[in-house]
């Protein structure tokens, strides 16, 4: 029997419209909830500890100063690619010898390793220093260098003709940085030191820093108040980035802002071309995670495009290859546990326990591979 709506009362019609509206809202809400669940499920997939060797990874900060390929072979086994970095540091071979060794490995393992060249500041005050430095970089780029390393001797050792410390924002470096940028290479810079460096050893936050500055008092700035302050190093680096906003920049060792994810976030917000590697500074994330795990995890999620995995392994000719391989595997595995799981952990570098960050696959893939690929493109596998 057909209903004749001509005889329905106005309240009845309004009530039916209300019911129809509620039904439509419920249907829309259900559709939205289903879509949200699907998106959330897709976004929040995770790796397991067993996935460690299955996932492509980079360690973008190692120093191989020997013909021994042990570390490279371990990287092959653990599915890592490596960036070996030349550096103008005491105790290392001359940078030309470091480059020779790097090229030897690149030739033998082109799919597994690339290298970053460096600059020497030995004759910084000579009138032809800039031209010689640019000529050296030009030759390095022709040989395949994907990046250039500046080291902490800038600001901590180097002095000008007036015996004043030279910081990285000194105009002498401007044409060098411009040349790096024009050639689309990445500038990696270890400038300054962790803030612990300006504290007495018993006030330092991580054991690695305590051990390092006990062994290297010449770099323990708490003992050298006549040297530039921590703040001066950070200000000089920031000023350099303001002058060279076009250079692709990777702040080694979390840009010496390892002590606070908030302070590091401020610089990443201010300098769009800045990223940081984690070399030898992951314990600082772990230290902060003891009390503020969710804050650290949120930092990784927000800045997932700007964080690059690295360790700072040093493999000199006097080290045993088997020992280096064992240390590398143990460190790589431990770091994977921190990033990929939420298991309770303890590490030698800090006191107390903490839970891993359990980052999603999307974040893991970026910090372990994609972010390095963008900045060190020649490292890409063919």
C-alpha cells in the first residue's frame, strides 16, 4: 500500500527528516572511522628485531684508515652501506693518504662504500690557502667524493695571524663553502663539542664523554677557559648557515646540540637545509629517554626527514679486524633495538634503563637510508 505523504503532519515530516539525517551521519562516521583505521594501520607498521639484516641501512660516519676491508665486509653482512670520512685530525694519516685509502675501498666495493673528502687548515694564513684548498676539493670531486668534512680544529685549534681563534664563520671559509655548494656536495661539519665538554667530568651526563675527556684533556674545555665557549661555537656555526643558506649541511654528532632535543629542534626549524648525523651521540637520546621517552620519540617522528644514522667507528691499521667487526655488529644491533623496538634496555654509556622508541617503518627507513641517500646521492647502489 502506498503512503500518501499529503496527509502527514508537519511534525511527522520533520521527525523523519531527523531520522534520515542521523542515519546519514552514522554512515559517514563509520566510513571515516574505517578509513582512519586503515590509514593508521598502514602508517604504523613496524619492523622487528629479526628484520635487522633485511633492511637497507647506511652508516654515514666511519673512518677507515687502513687497507683492511673487515668493516666493509661486516657492513655487507649486516646490510649496511658506509660513508668513510676523511678528516684533518692528529693521529690520522694525512688527508691525501686518507683519500688514497678511501678510493682503494671505493674501487673494490663501489656498491658498499663512498667517501667524503676534507680540507687542511695547515697553511690557513698563507695568501694562496683558498686557491689550493679549492683545487684540492675540485680534484676530490672528480675522484668521486660526495661530501666535504670540516673538523673541530676550526674553533678549537686554528688561529689567525693575530693569534685569535678562527671560527667557521670567518670570511676565509666563504669561497670554500660556496664552491662546495656550487658543486652540489654536502658539507659535513664537526664544530664545537658536546656541552659536557665544558663541564667537570663528574657532572657529565654520559660515560662516553667522561672517558673521552679523561683521555683527551686537550679537548676538555672545562680545563681551558681561555678557549671559545660552547655558546660561541654554536653561534659561529649558526652564523655560517645564515650566510650560506643554500649549502646542504649535515651537522656531525647532532650538530653539538646533543643535550636537548628542544634546542636541536630550534635549529632544524630555523635552517631548512640542515640535517644532523647521530655519530657517537645516540647515548644522549637514550639519556633523555630515561625520563622523557615520549618527547624523544615525538622528536624523531616530527624531524624524521632530518636525522641520519651514523656511529663514528674508527678503523686504523693497528686495530684487529675481528675486533672491529664484532664491535660494529654489536653496536649496529643495539642501536636497531633502540629504534625499532620498545624493549627495556640498558647500555654502557648511561646509568639507568629506558625503553626503545619503536619507530614506524616509515621513520626507520628515512633515518637509516633515505635521508642519507638524498644528501650523499653518489652512495646510491646502481
